[in-house]
């Protein structure tokens, strides 16, 4: 018993270690306040004005469909530099959603391509509301406020969502897909036409305790729903894009034989729906994902899932099936920090994510959300990797995969400890749980597991099995 306790203790220690990181960030997250770069910011009111006279500048970033910071206080004469950090076009317009098109604008930038900037020097005192009206981005909260005052002094910005009319960051929801929430085996003896309805939804979700993030999803979860059909079925994919979306979205299924996997046929604007059909010719487990530019951003933000195409004879019966997908997120906040994380394009360029996760969230499938099974049960896991960039070294601590369908191939290999899952690829593994306890799923590139969140737990209950595992006193 003692040794078992020790072993469990080690496993728990691994989880606890990461939980400790989490523990540091418990409590109400203040919204992020970054991006101000002003010579005036460190001065008093009087020297702020003096600095302004010398051409002070303040940077406001347009990133992840937000102005950052959302409110800036500057002294008269300050130049505000609006920089587009998003992969899509934005603009900067002096208006509120209520006054847009109805009242005169003091300034309106041209449409800013990614990386481009717009400068405006505020000489008069006053309150200047701004928004982006490209594609209705202000409807997604892309609004901000520039307060020009001689009193502008140290700390020349206030946070997103604070008083002053700038819209607050909405409450965050749990986006992690329940790994047990999957369709049952097909069990049909003949092909048929299967209609699959999906909806692209953008929402603010909980990335970690104290960290929120604006996800882009299929049906509001990460991964999106698992689709399950039979080889020979005709699959009709109907993709809706929620009217509140800020982006065009689409779907490319790797189970498709046809151009773009459906992406070309499904570029769908907010509030619209598009559809296509394909014949599921090849059995296997395939990734689907959004394929709208900039594709890595749409994928990283959560737009991926799996489609299982069963062979006509079906898959071997098992006791439980689970659905898990890894993904990497590129944010300006790290685990342990707090606030609303923004996408960091430079980190994505360097392929250095701050979060690597299963089912969309830091340690999403642990604690009360751990997967559950009983001793003696045969388990099948469909495991995909949305990426967009990292390859997963998928491993379960304390378990050996009896069967691995590497890269989801039809032919299995046996007795595997760790299996690679490429970005945009999937596998399925099968094993029997013999001994009760906590089994920890990791990307065995362990910095990602213990540091960045790629941990999940399978909790197995039942009688001890000393013939297979027993502590020695
Ligand atoms: Cu998309």
C-alpha cells in the first residue's frame, strides 16, 4: 500500500505542481492593461504636457478584435499610434456604435492592412470615442476611448471594461468539450445520407483560472462535436456562421476527397449558411478544421474537431470511448498570469505557444472534469491534434497502449508507450485498465504538460489487482 501511495503521490505531485501554478492565479482576474508606451506616462501632469509638446506618443494595439488598451488618458498634443496587430484589416473611426454614420467624425483612418498603423495627434481636451467599422468589428466589442486632459499623468491608461463606456469583457464560459460526449457506434449495415449541422461561434472562454480568451469554435466547444459516420455514407455538411461572428469561417474535413476538403464551398459570412456533400470513401479518424485565412489563427483559436468514419463492420466493441484533442495557443499571457489574453502573432510566428492544452483549456480534463472508468474496462480514445503547429508525443502515465492506430491508419500496431500525433492528424488507442488510480494523459514533451497545461486525468475505480501491480512494503 505504501508503495502504491508513493506512486500515486508522484502522479498527484505532477498534477499538484501544475495546480500550484493555478493556485497562484485564483481570484478575480483584473482585465489586461498593456500596450501603453508613452514618455508622458511616467511624468506628472505638468511634465506630461511638456512631454506632449515634444511629441509624446502612446501606442494602442488593434489585436484579436480589441483595442488594447480600451481607454487611454493623454495630455493635449499627444500622438496616439494605432497599430493593427491582427491578420485582418481594421480601421480607426471617431464614433460610438450609436453615432456611427449619424454624426460628424473628427477622424477616420484608411483601412489598415495587418501591421499598418494610423497616427492622430490630439491637441484639444475632450473625450474621443473610437471604433473599428470594418466588417462590423465594433459589434464584437472593438471600441475604445481616448481621454485628452491636462490632468493626464502617471499610468495614462485605464483597463478594459472599466468605467467610461468602453465595453466590458463578457463573462467567460467553459469551452472544453466533454470527452465522453460523443456519438455511439454507427451499427448500420448499409450506407445512408447523414446531415451534419455545425455552427461557427465566437465566444469568450476560460483558458485557465484567471485567464480568459476569445475563442473561435464549432458549436461553442473545443474541440467541436465529434462526427461519426460509416464508410460509404454520403455526408452533407451544413455550416452556419453565427450572426454575431466577426469573421468568415469554413470547414475542411480531412475525410473528404475533393478540393480543399470542403473549405472552398463553405467560406461562410456571419449570419449565413453554406453546405456541401461528400462520399466518405476511406475509413479512419480524421481532423476537421476551419480553413479561412489566416488559417493558423482560426485553428489555434479552437476551430477543429474529429470525424470518425467507421468501416462497414464497425470498430471492435469497447466499454468506454473518449474524445480528446490537443491544441497550441499563442497568447500574451502565460499560465499563472491573469486577465483577458490577447493573441500574440509574433509568438505564433516563432511557434512558441504559452498554452498547450487538451480540449481547449489549461488542464481542462482534471479534477471534477477527469474522465472516469472502472477496473477491467476496455477503453478507446480518439485523440486528435488540432495544432496548428506542434506535434504531440501522446502518453498516458502508468498505462501501455495495447493497440495504437498510428496516424489513425486502419492497421494497428501493438504495445506502445508514447505515440506521435502530427498537427492536423489523429490516432486512436485502446487499452484495458487493470489497476485503480489516477492515470495522467500528457504530451510527453513535458514542459508542455506541466508548464503549459497539456494534462488530463483518467480516474479508474475498482478493486486492487495485486497480481498486476502491488506496492512492496
Ligand atoms: Cu474560422
